[in-house]
């Protein structure tokens, strides 16, 4: 059975298997103390919001904001939206 969840208005059918999570990155906006918006970051942030978890995941739940190892995520595109598949062992912390 596929788990259906919503990312920014689109319905997606993704079910992570084993000890993996499906997540999406939040838009990173960098701002100075005075409120000036800076340009896009050179590298994508290593944090994301969990949208679905596999049956083997023990320490992370849907809705958690996670910090994960750099280059640990497998990026796929579903219905035009980026989805990250990350192994639970590559999750460093919840934020």
C-alpha cells in the first residue's frame, strides 16, 4: 500500500522501504541582521522535513525536521517536486 502525502500542494505516492525516510527541503533564505536578503546558497542545506517513514524507522517520525549527512540523500523528482530518500543511519539529528 502506498502512503500518500502532500508536498507544497501536489499529491505524491511514495513509500520509503526499510529504515528510510522520504523528505523535502525547505527553502533556505539567508538574511543579514538588518533584514537584507542574500542570494541563493551555493550548496543545498543538509536539513529537510520528513514526509513519510519506512517500517524500520525507529527514531524519526513524519513532520520532524532532520539534519542529515552531506551527499547522503538520493534525490528523485515526483510530479515536478524534489523528494529526498534518506537512510535513517544518515540522519544526524532532529531539529
